[in-house]
C-alpha cells in the first residue's frame, strides 16, 4: 500500500514476495503484455488536457523547501485552504495525502469542484482508506478507496494489484485516469531510487512515438516536476511499483 507516514522518508517499501505470489504476479504481467500486443491502442498519443494541478502542500512553490526541511510544514501560509483545523493537523495530513491529491485533481477535471485535501482524507479515513493512530497515519489503502469514491463522488474505481506500463497506456487510451504507485524520487527522473513505491502520481497521458508519459506529481519540487511532468517509459520503470488504481470517469 501507499504509506507516507514518515516525513521526508516516505517509509513504505515493497516487501519481498513469497515464491508462489511472485510466480503468480509474473504470469499476470505476461498476460497483460499479451493483451496489449493483441489489442494495441488506436491512439499513438493521448493526454488528458487542462487537468488542474494541485500539490499535496497548499503552497506548491514551497514544496522544495518543505521537502528539504528548510521550512516547517506548519509555516505554510496557505494551510487553512487544506481544510485542516490547525497548522499541526495540516502538517500531519499533508505528508500523507498524495492519493487524495490525485483524487482532488480528477474531481476538479471532471466536475469542476475543488475539495480541500484534509477534508477528502478525513472522509476517506471513515471508509478505512487511512488508519490514524495519534500522530501516525497509514494509507492510502486501495480497497476501501473504491467504495469511498463511488459513494461520495459517483466515481468507479478499479484496484490493480498488478499493473504494467502496458496497462497504464491501455487505460489512458480509453480516457480513464490512472493513479500509479511510484517512488517519490520520480521527481528527479535521472536519479536511481532506493526503493519502489511509497508515493502516488496521476498519470495523464502517453506518447508512443516519443516513449514518454506525462503526469501530475503531488510532491514535485519544481514546476517541471509538478505539472504535466514528462518521464520516459524507461525512466518510469525504475520508480514504478507495478500497482495502482484506474478511475473510470
């Protein structure tokens, strides 16, 4: 699952799989690639256009300083816009809402509504999407996310415990939205991540000729790494945890 409980650490890492589960997952990946080979997307290029960008910290221009620890999250002057009751509550939730930020962007694109991030997260927690224990928050848990978005916003979501790059392309070509599990290091595509997973990004498009994805990254630290950031298929593979959620508008 996607866990961002530890500041500047994004502590979740993918555990080692048991041999049987690993073998099953390999079969599922091969099946995905086979389906893709038999049914290539009709669109060589697709992008969800004019999708509003939101950062998981309300002041997106301060993301780099917050991530580096140069400033405290509580000092974000726009903290009230998150719906949090205090700067401290904002600081706690803001490090855990990459998934809710993806949802916020989808809702803004589809419905025009802008829902505060802490408000979204607290609603999701009531469905079990987050587990809150004092100052510890674990989540996003994918399975409870499905009834949450259905009942609250009328969206149909499909959890993909195994997701390939081909799955992402196929889903986007059908004009779905894709939330993908990646390393937070994806904000620097040239880097080598220490682990995969721990963060969620909103996949918005692909170009098969250029072999690139474009995405909105809730924790991007520069304008280029935040909004419609381009990451090559090869680079993306380094960070991708091969699971995610498909949202069918």
